[in-house]
């Protein structure tokens, strides 16, 4: 792993789970981690309910846009966290892969998206501790 680890979050549409995870990681890690997100079949926009749930947590992801997953994005990342991208996520030697099973917030009401958001926040905190760039207060 590099001095400043690169973490890539991947889900199918890059519109909910991966965007929320990237938002939390940027918020908590600052410049200590390079954060990326992508989707195997990107949506046209980030899920507005995910944006609302993140705003409630004090994190603004309104400027984010879904991006297409490329082999280069995976190859140049230290940690690749998949969230339901299945076989569409390429595998390269030397990368650390984690698969986070999380409900897809697409089409879900705010109350259910909050549960996904909170689980993502918990996992991000654990990841930052594992990477050695953050400690719980």
C-alpha cells in the first residue's frame, strides 16, 4: 500500500452506496486517503434520497456524479470495496478487495436509506482504523 492509500468504492449505479461511502471517507480522512468511486453501469445522477440522508449527517454530496468503472481505476487503487457490482469488477493482483453487502438504497424511502448510511459510516470508521489514518474519539 502507498503512503497515501487509494480507496475505490464500486457499486452498479455509483449513485447511492458508493457515493455515500466516498462522502464519509472524504469527510473523515481528509487528505490522508485518496477516494474514488465508480459503477459498472452508472446512473445519470446520484440518488436524491442518498444526497438527503448524507446532508442530515452533515456531508454534502450534491456535486458528485456517477462515473464508469475502468480497469485502470481498479489497477491504481490500493483497496477496492465492492457493493454488489458482481463479476463486473476486474481483479488485479496486489489489490486488497472487500465486499460490503449492503442494501441498495435505490427506490427506498429516507428511513431505510438512513439505515444504509449509518452502516456505511460504521464500516468507514473501521476501514480508517485498519488503514491507520484515524482513531475513534
